[in-house]
C-alpha cells in the first residue's frame, strides 16, 4: 500500500474527515449533474411530490451492489415518510430486464423526469467510506427536502447503505423486486449445471490490478506479482474446499477473466458463470452479457451454503457477496491472504 493510501486509511477513522471527503466529492458530483438540468422559476409543472433514484449516462454511481443498496435505502426513507418512490434506470441497460416491480410500482420512464430546478431538487450522496454517522446526516438532508414546499421531484444519486444498518434490506428488496422470467430461467439452468447439490461461493475482487478489467484503480501489478497473487488465491481456495466433502463445488465469482480461467483450469471443483466481465459504470453496450452474469452471481451466491470473500492487501472485499448474504441470511466469511 502506498504512503498516500496509508495516510487516507488513518484519516478515514475520523468522522470529520469522512464528512469533509463526502462533501468535497458530492459538491463536485452535483456541479457536474446540474449541467443537465435547467434553471427555472416558472412553476408550470404539475408533478406530484415523489422521490426518484436515477441511474443514467450523466453520473457514475458504482457497481451493481452500490446501486441496489442505494435504491433500497432511499425506498426505506420514502416508506417511512409515505412518499411515492420511483426508479429511472436506463443505462447501460433497463433494470426491468432483470428485476421487475413486485409490490411497488417503481418503474419510471425518462419522459416523466422533470429536469427543471425548481420544482426539482437534486441530491448527490455518494458514500466514500462506510459510516452510519455519515448516512444519518444524509437522511436528514433528504427529509429536509421532502418537507420543502418547492420540491416536487427529488432526484437522488446515491450508493448509501441505510437499509443494511437495521436489518430491513432483504424485506425491502423483496417489496421492490422480483427476478424477471429471463433471470429465473437462466438461474435454473446455472443451478442445474452446478449439479443440484450444496455448493459454496468464493468471491475475489481484483479492482483491475491484473490489467484485465476497467475499474477505479490504476495500480497494476507486474507479471511476477500477478502470478504470485493468483497462486496464493488458488491455495486459499484449496484450503477452503478442504473443509467440505470432495463432491461439494465452489462457485467462483470474480472481476478478473484471467483469474477465472486460471482457477477453472487448475481446480476441478470450480464452477463459474460464463459471460463477459465488465463494470456497469464503464460499459456502454446495452447488449453485453456481462449484466446477466452480475445478477446471476448475486442470486447464485445467495443460494450457496456459505459465502467467502478472499482478498490480498491490494484487492478489495466486494459489496455483492455481502448483499447476497443478507438476501438469504447466509454466513459470510472474509479471508485476508
């Protein structure tokens, strides 16, 4: 870890720095967002008061777990304040392709979005570090906008995790979503391919350090470091498997096609969903099969006997396995190598 990252890690232990970092980041993000809105005071719009979570080409909001946890957290606030809740998710794919409305009619067409400020208000709430304290302050900011008379549509761009804090996430997720028929069919096929019995899940997130995945990092490993790291991860997976009967398979979920190929070629009990591997913030192809793979990884991990996250110091623990563990109440085990 570089000196800069070590200093940041120390500073992020303090509330004041996390709030400073949050404000600095979101002030810049909101400034970028506002270039897509129009200033007006004509008051001619007739939209009812509602909150909209937006995901489009204007703003990077994180990966699948970031987006879904933000959606569910905002829905939690809407439900508590009896405010209509909507989602406008158009890029890089329409959310309804994979998750359909269940008990809440949340889907919103782009033509129903009001881009005039006012009567629309905009909040950028990208969380930089997990902090319940930080998110309570954001909740108060959102509820202040709800009470504002001039605010008829409140647009929120966020990855906050309020619904994780009080254990309501799985219930709220199911109120909002049910898997589409396309997902249900693919999920049944993958479960059949795994073998129909018990399996465990292992997730390894490299954040691009192997040079085969576009992500937030530019910290690439040398060829020797890549080989050494993948060898250590293979050994860690072998140690995990030793605790289970030989017939138990391991579902491998990773953001590295290089490591996926290496693990599948080395270990006979590894199973991985086929498909491209892309970060949804950096993908512009609406037909990519990478999106289907992401949702399959999420639901398959939630059905595993146990879920493991394995990472070195230069890797990260992904949010997707954590979300999967919450959905079905599965044990999540973190292993640092």
